[in-house]
């Protein structure tokens, strides 16, 4: 890391109608530095990055690049100044090639009219080779792993000659092996003197990859720390403004009433002989590497995907679940892995999103009981502690953590007996995680049975009564809470993995 300051964002302020999103926030990034930006959902991280990336303009403050004050009014302006933002949701075109994605909209031409595919592939290959990536420029994006797609996004950013790279939750969909691959390439970027702003809620990652950490809270700058000179406890206190003593909340009982049983479920090449059971009042963790088949099992149980053979029993009775409506009638709810793609109506209100699965509670014939609709919304906004100025607020304008709480609140409004949570705290800050854990604990205390898929092993270990481990579409272990360790889980998660 050099002493050269690439970027200064000084005293940035941004106000939206009724919301002061940023108040006097400053950030400084040096060449060859990974500078983590940390804060709760809604703290203002995304707003700050959108100002840097040219999506928003600030109301006050200045941006200084290489010592000169600059004006950024568009994404094109940001790219011109060497700034590229890699968002959490990848924006690559799946059925185009790697080279076509890298140079989309600025393809090299021959004779001024036709795309020069040879030059485009040669240029892309040169970039890929510089990172020693085993990816062909004419390979379709859809054929790549998520980690490889992420590297294509990074290379696309560098093709604009980016010297300041923003990564928003880059590891949220990656396996442990893929995270190592990403970090290895981030270190190459550091050696090339690229300055990196790294946003993540995974505290353990920051110790591995970040040089400095800046914390913002409620739109205000709280402080910057050298990573090696701080602790998780200090950072959490800075983020939430208080000591978070009870991070994981679990009251363990001795559940014995079986509410769900899956027997010998098979689905093509994806799932092989899946059998497990679930008790009322327990959290059953599902662990495994990315692609192990955990989400696919839950989609079969919830009626999204069909299975070829096997049996599902609820309260000891065989049931046929052909679609999600059948599942809901049986008291099953599923909070999916991707809230934006699979769960939320991003341009609709908080009320619409929370009550959409509970219409029978307030719509009778042609009569709409607006008071009851508001009552349901208030109940779950309060229960989930959703931060929203009004119930009419468009969900797309909420922070990621509050969006996740809306999704969970929606399914709780159906009064489920079996709640399936697929990565319930992905992209959620520590304060919101603690709130979600507390709600899960209250639910199981009241007899709800929860299946929790999670790639965060500390979460699995601290919240689960038992843990089912999957690998390559098969259950490779079912572990009790006593003596549960990350090493035991990973042993089973890699048991049948082939390279």
C-alpha cells in the first residue's frame, strides 16, 4: 500500500424527502489499499457509493481524485475518473460471451461498422490472462461459476482503466473456496495500486482482506480504524451505538413432536434419496457448500419444483404438495434466498409486500377492510422492527436489511407452522441479524418449526438444535448440537465433493 491518496470524499451530505441519508460523511482511500465500509443496513453506505458512482448527486461536500476536486453527475463521469462499482446483484448478460459482456456497448469496430470479434476476444483474453484465469473469452457467462462471473465483473471494471473499485457484498453468494479465489485476485489488484472500497457484513472477512475500516451510523461518520488495531466488539459498538451482548439468542428445549418428515426424495440428478424430519419448536440447520442442493430440497417441499419419487408427511400424514398454495394450506412458508428476484415487489409499498399473502384476512368478496390491512402491516412492522418512514414507502427504497425483514414479516403474517428460511441474514448487518435471531427464538418457543439454510457456520452452530449437512445433492450427515463444530460440518460438506 502506497501513501498516495486516490480518493477523498469530504463532508458529504445527502437528503431525500423526509430522510437525511448522509450528514457530514468523509472517506479517504489510498492506492493499493482495501478500505472496508461498515455500517448497519440503512446507515448510508449505499447512498455514499451511489454518489461516488454518479447515480446520485450530493447536496454538500466534495469529491477529490488524485488531488483534484471533481464533479460526478453520471455513471459515465465516474468511469471517466477511473471509478467502477461492482454491485451485489451481478449485471452480466447470461447468454452473451465473456468478451461480449466486458465490451458491451463499446465493441471494437472494423470499417467503422462491424464488430471486430477477433480484436474483442484478443483484448479480453489479454485481460483474463493478466489474472491467470482459466476462462475463455468466447465462453458464455451462464457456463461460469458465480466466482468466475464476479471476476468477469472486476475485469470489465478494469477495462475502463478503473483505479478505484467498489465491491458491494462480493462474497455473499460464494463458497469458502471461491472466497479464497476472490481474495487472491483482490491482492493482485492491490499490487497494481488499485484502491478498493469493500462493503461486507462478514466481520471475519475484514480481518483477512481489509487494511482499514470506516464505520458510518445513521448517515454519520463514526470513525476509521486500522484493521489490525481494532476488534469485532469495538466495530460492532461503533456500528450500533451500543454494546451488543446477546448476539445469538436461543432458548434450547427438548422438542419431540414430529411435524414434518421427508422420505427418500429424488429429483433427477439434483437430489438423491433425501430423508430427514423436523420437530415442532426446533431450528433445523441445513449446511453445505454452494450447489449442494439445499435450496432445491426446500423448493420441492414448498411445491415450486417437482420431484420424481419420495414422500412428504405432515403430522404423520402423507401430503401432496403440487404448488406453493398447497404448501401454504399445509402451514408451510418459504423465505427464499434472493429477496429481490424471488420475493419482493420492489416498486410496491411496505403494506402491499407484507399483506400480499394474507389477503383473506382483510378482503371479503369485493369489500376491502383497510383498517385490518393497516393493522396487519403495523403488527409485523413492529415485530420485525422495520425502519420505514411510512407504510406506503416503496420497498425498493428501503435498506437491504429492512427489505429482508419485510419478506420475513410477509410469511409470518400467514401464521405458518413450518417456516423455511433460506439464507435469512445474507447481506444483513449485525444489529438486524441479532433482531432476526431473537424473532426466530420467539417463534420456536411458541411451537413454530424452522428450517434454516445458511452458509455462515457460526450462525448454523449457534442457532440450530440439529444440523443436516448436504453435498452434491445428498445428505452426508445429521449432527446434534452437542459438540458441533465448523470442522465437523465441513468434513461432511466435502465428503462427496469431486473435483
